[in-house]
C-alpha cells in the first residue's frame, strides 16, 4: 500500500503530514510504523508526523506524533505547518479554526507561508529562583543563561528531562539568552530526545517567561531567534500573572511530496 504524504518545515522543525479525510492510512496504534517513517536514515526523516482528519465541528483535526511514534501533546510549529497544508489542500483560505489535543486553535495565513497560530491561554506558571515551568500546549522548563553557545543543550536538557521529577511524563527544556532586541532559544524536546532546530511551544514558553521577567503590563511582541530561523510571539499579560491572546508567528514551508511504500494494511 502506498501512502501519499508531504513534508513541511517551520524554522527547521520538520514534519511528515498526511491527509486522512477520505482514507485512514495510519492509526494511533501504528507506533512502530510512524517511528520508522520519522527515522532520518531508514524513513523520510522528521521531528514528528501529523495526520489531518475531518471533524464535524471544525475545519479539520490535527493528530500529532513525536518522532518516537507516540501521540504527543500540542506542537506549535506542527500546528502552523498543518495550517499551511490545509490551505494547500484547498480546505481553508486565509483563516481557520481547527481542533488539536489541547483544544481548539485559530490561525491566519498571510502570503504563501506566513502562519500565525493562536495558542492556549496560560494561567499556571511555576517560577523558581532560576527557572519557569509552564504548559503552552506541551509542558516546558525554561532557564535563562548568559551565553547559549556555552550550553550543551542535549546533555543539560537530558539531565532535566530525566530528573526524578520529570522522568515519567517528560518535559521539554528551553535554554534562553536575552539580547537587547530579541531572545535566543535552544530546545531539548522529549519524544525526539534531542535538540531540535526550533520548537513552537518552546519559544512560546520562553517568550512568556521573558515577558514575566520584564513585568510587562500590555500587549507585547517578542522576537525570537531559534537555530532554524526567526519566530515571534505576541501575547497579553493578565492580572493573574498568566498570559492570554498568545500568537505564535512565522513561516511554514512545504518542502516536497512523495509516497510511502508500506508492506501491510493498517487497522482502522
């Protein structure tokens, strides 16, 4: 059986995306197959795989899997990429409402590939002496550093992700360096179990933590530099010291299309 797919990337965070509106090629139980597809030596290669499926109350449903083949929490760059994919398929034009594992999302597209994705509101934030812990659709640990080039992202990220507190459920770890006009973010992602070139929910978490250190009281926009490119996060602080009206903004680009050849039928 052949499965048509497309490859998308958002600031270097790359995904295999599959249209399942008329035929279900993969299910949540196909963990091993999804892991093979995401393998960079034996498969297409990707940080994750996304299924686009029909939904009676929304333009579409997003089902996201990490590179380890397991269904995961929300992926911000993946969300922006599936919006671009939906436009390519003709499902939407320049605006959409879709459903993902963390709830409904609104998104807008400008031009061919600039996607603004509305993230969930964040009200529960744990702040320690040198860290922030918050959930932006996925759980994140944010720590500010003096020079990000001096940080071994994989080793230091792994140490936090597999620490006693986070070992079972896992957590994404973000290292953030402040600059005068932007922040620089490097992320260790659970499920990928490595550093990625960019993480949408991660840069969102970093932008929130950054604005909280500034005691921002009105709508702000943070410019973010990830290793895979530039993003921005627009947000509005609220009286509970959380944030609302959070928009993750940046390019989501179609890379190529192809067909996956598989040796068995998948269960529906």
